[in-house]
């Protein structure tokens, strides 16, 4: 590498806080070895059937462990390549799809949503709710793509009554569902509050379709999964993949039993991919996505996003608004961002980013320390998946392995 090129690389690393990746301390293998027995304790106590954990850095995976069972009834052991429903960990990947189109100048995050989806023209906001009824008005400004990415659009978090079973039946297209979303008034003025909003992220999936001219699923496959080698990340698993999916469990009368909710898997002929939470993936695939973010949008010479887009996704975009499900959190574009490390995020540096999923899955990336962790479990009924003891223990061990 020539001197000028070397200077450019170092400048980029400094810009994104990645100098630590080049000169950071090595991880202690002996400390990392504690992950497996610690996760096994959760299995032995009957809190989870099994788990896959991964610890990685920008340039490699340093720990990959599988404990317990993928399927308790079949006595099928958990394997490193077991597939999991990652639920809301899908959201940053949908955001990446949007930012690819931003890089191509096919849209801007400042665009009004109605520019791409005319059905949002004329949307109203709730001024007051009372026994006498609801008072509506025109919002002070249109909702933007940025608002959707940061959960500040004011769009209601739940599904419209006529689509209450959308995530179960999956029988509508994105276009059909989003047209119904657009008929509902906003709960608050855009940009003034934070409220976690699945339908807002689903709306981003439809914007991807309109701006790219492809289906949402096809776009992500072509522009994210295939370039990054994420061979087991998909919305509709093939039969061979379905055979590797971990069973999702609930706890009833102190015992793990298969969860009954139909939302746990797509029915035959499903049309709706759920951009807010429909993906299946593996620890190895997620590691490749997170390594790409640590690499400024590129992995092993393959560019998916620009460094500027990665920087925008992973920096605080919500100011002082109260956000997230644990203390000290803010939001970037699709990613949650650690604003002030506290409690569950105490081992992480300020500016770390990630996302969890409804079934206990977690992925958190610390660019300052050049370290990320992936926790894959399938459990419903956790009081707060973002604050689970499994996540706390994995992070504690992984970050302690950096030493002093």
C-alpha cells in the first residue's frame, strides 16, 4: 500500500472511531471460554432451551458457541448454524436498504414520505381525544423518511383493526398494507416524540419497492445478503433451512413449552415479508452484516454502503428525546444508539449501536473497542429482551476479555 493510500485509510479509521480496531488489545481466550458454561447455566435452569453466541471484531469472529437444544422434544442439539427468527433485528437491515438508495440518490432521508407514497398526502394528526370523539388537524409538516427511520413519525405503533391479523396470515402485499396504514391519523406531530413503530418500518419497506422498482425481499437479497455472503438470511426459509430453525419456547408452570403463537413462522404462500421483523438468520450471517458496518460499509472488498451512510445510521439522531427500552438510549437510523452507558449497556462505549428482537435475540456493536456480540435464543415472555440476563452475561464476559 502506498503512502498516500495509507494516509487515507488512517483518516477514515479516525473519522469513525475505528483506530482501536487497528491497534486495540487482543482478546483473552481464557475469558472468552467462560461464555459457554455461563450460557449452559441458563439452559440448566430451564430459562432457555439453547443459545448460539458470537463475539467478533471488524476483521474476524473470535468466539462462536452453541449450547443446549434447538428442539427439546427431538433432543436436537443447538448447532452454530441453527437459524433463528431475529424479529426486530430486521429493522437495521431494512434501514440499510433505504441508505443504499440514498447513496444512489434515488431518495433522501429528508424526503416527505408522500413524495414516494402519494397515499400519505392529506394525512392528519390527533389533536385531542375525548369522550365526545377525536379532534384531527393537518400536521405542521409532512412525515419524512428520517422520521420513519428514527421512530418519530407519529404513526401508530399497532396495526389497523382491519389488518390486526396481518402478521399472522401474511396475506396482504406491502402495497396493500401500507395504503391502510396511510389512512390512520398520526398520534403526535412528526419529530416531537419517540414511539416504537413497526408499521413505520414496514412503510420503509414499501418505499424501497417504489424507489428501486424491485420487491423489498428481492432488493435486500440482491444488494445486501448476496454481496455480504449472508446465505442463511431470508424471509421465507427453504425446506432445508426450515429444518435448522430453533423452536421458540415459552415458560408455563415453570417448564419450557413450544410457544403457540402463529406469528412464529410464515404460513404457506405468505405475501407479507414484515420489514419490521420478518427475517430469519444465523450468528455467522449477522456477524458479516455487523463487520460491514464496522468496515464503513464494506466487507472483504465488497462495498454495500458508503461510509457516510454508515455514520448516519450509527450516530445519535434523536437528540434528547427519551427513546428505547433501557436507560441511556437514543436512536440512529434503524439502529438504537447508546447515548449514556448505564445498566445493561454499562460495558459498552458511548456511541455503540445495535438492536434486539422480540424472541430474545440481540446484536450490539462497539466501534470504539472494535467488538460486537450476537446472542441468539428463542424465548417469548421475557420481561424485557433488551435487558435480559443472557445479554448482560454475554456482554460482561466478552468485554472483560479485552482486559485493562
